[in-house]
C-alpha cells in the first residue's frame, strides 16, 4: 500500500519511533506530500536549516567522498603491493643466481637496503652454523639468547620496538638511531635483523607475510651451500 492510500492516524500519543517505522514502510511517502516536503526543515550545526532533500543530497555527497577516499586507499595499497611483488621477484632472482654464500649474503643486504629502503640490515648467524665473512656470527650464550629463543621457538618474525640494550646486542656498532626492528628467523642457522630509523616502519601488529616469505627463501638458499657450512 502506498503512502497516498495509507493515511497517518492523528493521535496525540503518536511516538517518534512510530513515525519512523511508518516512513520505513512507506519510503515513497514524501513523493505525495509536496507541501510538507517544501515546508519541512532540518536543523544543521553549520549550514542552518535545510530542506530534507538538500540534507539527503549533502549526506549522499559525503558518502560519495568517503567511498572515493576508500577506493583511492585501495588503489594505493594495490600499487604498493605490486611494487613490493616486483622487488621480491628481483630479490629472488638475485638469490637464485648467487654462486656462493658470500654473494648470497651481499645480495640480500644490498637489495633490502637499497631497493626496500631498510636502514640497517644485519645477518646474525650462529657460531659453527655457517662460515661467512660478511655475516656476523653470534654465540647463543650472549645477551641475544632470550631474543633468539623467542624468535626460534615461534618461528615467526618479531617486529616492533626493542629496548636499547637489545638493539645494541643485535646491531652492535650500527645500533645508533634505530627506532624499530624486524628480527627474522632463519631456521636453526640464525636470524636476519632489520633496523629502521622510523619508529613506525616495523610494528608489533603489522602483517608479516612478506617477512615470513623472506625467511623461507633465505633459509632454503642457505641450504644450497652445505660445503661452506662449518662442521
């Protein structure tokens, strides 16, 4: 039944929610109430009194702007992901082409520093695990023991802000200025430590899909050089 065929009962006891329910059931009501629509006004904090149609148009415009902003954000995220995938592809090729452990470590460090714009990139490899002059070895009995234990137990990257002592233990002479870190486990071989001067670059609640893939990729690559691993 349309709004023209279903008149509103006149009652002093009519409640606002009853009017709202009626309008929900008769969305075409104002199509047949031109005089009421013309005289009806809604208070507005900044624009004064406006007609219902004007208010609806304003709301639709606001929603449209919000949809545009959301769409633009999704487009930017898609572009960033596409760029990240391209860089990851190039890094993968570089790792596959590395003829020895020294060049593997150098390739990873250079790509993460230059292409991914990570301020500090450090390999921390366990003593007697892998012999590499470009990777810093670390004794599990040092101050890093607790940090390494947590990362290796969870087998997941650890991102966020470390205390100054932990940052110094991980990055040594390169620790100055580091505000956020990502520590990536490399199976039983050690960790890859990433440091940023931006405190928001690596966050505890950030997604770690890329870092996890990087961990698996480098770990598999290290297995390619068993002859360079210390016995």
